[in-house]
């Protein structure tokens, strides 16, 4: 195919006329790296068909975080709006969520504000996430997969940011199908690796590899993938350099060294490190805290009188383990109590190969009469704890199955309660705080074997935004005691965020 040097240099010149908007280079001219010029911009925009139109209609660019791909994408969106020669252009920043879709747009808008030449030629409407170029009857706007209509799009250029977060392929297909009437449209997808191989991102990633390797011949598809191979050591500088084209420029060796050390100390973070900084596809679930790290926190938990502490309650189901954990933020002290129905305990012991009987004899777990847990025992214990630990401020609970007990505790016993829902948004900060304290030695437990067993059973599930939540490793393994500790920490965090009494924030529970 022909190569148009003038078109290739035109896009480079345009991008270099803009200014950086973030980090230490903010306000300085956009300085393109050699790989950005020679491996991306020039071949992408300079390779043309016989009629002079661009050859590539889809560009798939997979690069790890902190390599400047979002800012470059913002610059290219502006090129498509102002300099691509298209009248009535429709340029879009697309992403799974509004916040992500706005990220590239906001960078582009700031670039415009810092360019007197561009700023005088358009109007930025921040409330609509839209830039209007009246002279050419063109516009640029941000859209997300969670809020878009399926009709009416005729894109000339689309930046699809972090494609691995896409919940499905609807938005992608809608935008691609809308390009049919355009002369030389382009779908420009930028992403890091993800978890879900049943996704639009993996489908296109796999296709891009096959184009790269010559298995598929598609002259309209451009690919640029920087990634480490699965068999390459993740904690090796040579691997980091291979996966990160901006190594030593926008992503510093010291930063990767710190993150790699963190990943070495925290098994759960290894997959995150590999995905974000080596661009490797990994599984969603990973082993969490090393049991050796947990054991190192053994000691005598200290609950100073009237020092604020928080109770987490995981009722699970009436036929399963119920657990409560007490947590003192000031000292990192942790205590746990668990209950199991007496009638099915032996059967479960045999099935799960867990020494429940021994733990009952040793006082680490309590067997309640019958084949279901009588929540009256739990209620009495919480009231006893309130007397024993006068610093107990709030009981956090999972509202899914603890509503009645919560009402009794608050309205009849006068013990403040707060619901802690079991989602990423609520549990991720608490999980990360627990992780930090265990690894830093800022937590102290009494060696409770039931809690230890639960901690060893727990794995971490990660969402595309790097939020985490606990899940059990196998169907037969229980994590309820560990979850109750996480709920206790979440209750403390939520109370700290509120800065006021739970009664002042939501009033007395009413159902």
C-alpha cells in the first residue's frame, strides 16, 4: 500500500503543537517519543489506499498503564475534530463508565484551553462533555456504555478507552456500524489487559495477535501490543522494559520496583501487577494474604477501656457458621467469636475435614442447640460485649439476612448498627486496610484457629477498577469469620467518613 509522508507528518506536527495537561510535563509542549512516532502515528495515519484515503479503519493499541496512551488518544481525538479535513465530523470518547469516558475528553478539553488557536475556533460545553467546532459543523463528545442510545451515531473517529472494562459489545458494535457512511472512519481502541476472556476486548486482542503474527491478513486492522510473555519473570527489569515502551520516561524504574516488591509481599497483588504493568491477561481470583504473614501478627490483643472499637457481624445462614469480630483501630486488636449448629456439626466436620468438635472443646467456636443457629445467642453475646468493651461504638452487619437482629439490637438494646453491603465499593477499602495492617504488622490477634482457617480459605476477586472483595476458594471452605473482620473494619471506615453519629446520618432504623 502507498505511504503518504505528508499525512504522516501532519498528524505528528499537530500533536506536537499541543501541550501536556498532567504530571511533571503539564503546560509543556507535547513531546512524542520515537516509538509513538514511528510505530504508531506515522504508519497509522500515513498508510493509504490507492485513492488516498486511510488504509486502517480499526486501531488496537494495548499498552500497560502509565505509558501515556490516554493523553495521546486525547490528542488524536482533537486531530480528528480539527485537522482531519472532515466536514460534519463526529468524534467520540467511549468507555464502559461515564467517569472513564470523561477522562480522555477532559484531557482533550484542557489541551484546547491551553491552545489559543484551537480555543478560539470552538466551544467547550463541560456539562455535556462536548466540544463544538462550528466552522466545520463538527463535534466531539464523551459517551459511555451505561448511558447511550443505540441510534443516530455516524462516527468519523472513536477513542474507546480501556476496552477490557466493556460490559458487553453493544456500544462497540453500535459505533462501528454507524461508520458505514464515512469515507475514512477509525475506531481507535486503547486498553490494558483484563480478566475475562469471554469479552469483546479478548476477542479483539486475540484477533490483533493473529494479524501481528500473520495468521490473519486484514489490511484495515492496525495493531500495536506491548506485553510480556507468560513465561517471562514478572519481577525482572528486562521484562518491565519489554512491556513498557515509556520505561524510564513516564513510568519510572523505582515505581515498578516498589510495585513489584508489593506484589512479592502480597500474593493477591501479583495478578494486578502483571495485568497493569506487564499487560498480561490473568485470572480474576487470586490467593490473598499469606498465612505466614497472618501468623506473624499473633499476640495479646489490647482493647483500652473506652477506646473506640467496632464489631462486624456475618450471620451467613442459619444452618451455617455465624461469626462476629471485634476490631480496635487504634491498637489493631482483633478478637473473633463463631457459632455453629450442634446437630449438623459432626456431619460437617466429616464432610469438610475441619476439627469443629475440637474447636468447641477448646472454646474457639460455640455449638448452639438444634440444626439451625438461634440468633438469640448472638444477640446476648453482643450485649455482653457491649458491657465488657465500653468502647464498642457500632455493629456493622450484612443487611441481606440480619435485618431482624439489627432491629432488635438498635431499637430494643440501644446498640447502634450500620449496614455494610457486600459489594466491591464497600468492601474494597476495608480489604485493603486489613491487608495493609497484616503486612505492616499493625494488627494483633490471639491465634484463634477458626479465624486463621477462614483467612487461609479466602481468595480475592478483583473488578476492572482494581477494587477487591473476598470470596471463598472452594464450596466446602468457609470464610465467615474473616468476612466478619472485614465488616468490622468497613464499619469503622464508614463511621470515620460520616464524622457524625450514625443516628445523625440516617436516623433510627425503620422498616
